[in-house]
C-alpha cells in the first residue's frame, strides 16, 4: 500500500497547501500503481474529503483505510460511503471519550481493521511499553469485550478485511 499519507493540521511542519499538494501526488501514485492507501488525517477532514473526491470516481475507486481513527461518526459515515476501512489501534483501549467508545462499539465489523501504530499508542494493559505488533491482540480483546462477542470473531473479521484491502 501507499502510506501513511494525508493531512495533519495538529502538527504543522508544512503549510496546508504543501500538505495538499503532496497528498494529491501520493493519491495519483496509488492510483497509477493500483495500490490501497493508508490515510493519516488529523484535524483536517474538512480539507481531506474534497481532495479525496477529486480522485475517486465511478471508474477509479480508492481502496484504503483511515489509520488510527478517532474522529466523528459523520466521518465514519463518509468513510463507509466511500468503502474505506477504519483503523482501530491501542487508542480504543484507553480513550476516555464516550463518543469514540460508542463508535468502536457500533462500527460494523465489515468496516474495521486492527493496527498497531508501533512504536506508539500501546494498548492497555501494556501501556508504558513500546508498542509491538503482538499487542494487536489486546486491541482485538478489548473490542470483543466492548461488543460482547468472541475475540475469534473480531480476529476473523478484521483479518478478512485487511486481506481484502491489501490483496
């Protein structure tokens, strides 16, 4: 895949215009190569969706995932309308934000993949350690408990989604 690419207005080492230009080039690269995209969008969905729409059409479908997603239900709905997946990582296990918890609880399993963001965002109960891919199981366990389903169901669904996304 191509990624992480996107817009980040929380950390601003470059201007919004520079970020948009880079994102457009990276979008085109992904389309030219037929690869899925791992999107990083932080405090920037207002600018992200118009750029996304410029590259997504009936003849060109963008395949991708919104990495480390913690935003609004409105943006979940937009992502799902564009067949994007939602990346869930260690944040889910320690967020205090009830809207985020509710989103993780109600997000259709067909729209979710699990991710690490290693070496950051280590899930509970491993907080304080460097994040590693092995800890993705902790995220799966948390999501399973939140939804009152088996961890095997979460693992099967999210593995299927990741396999489908990345061929």
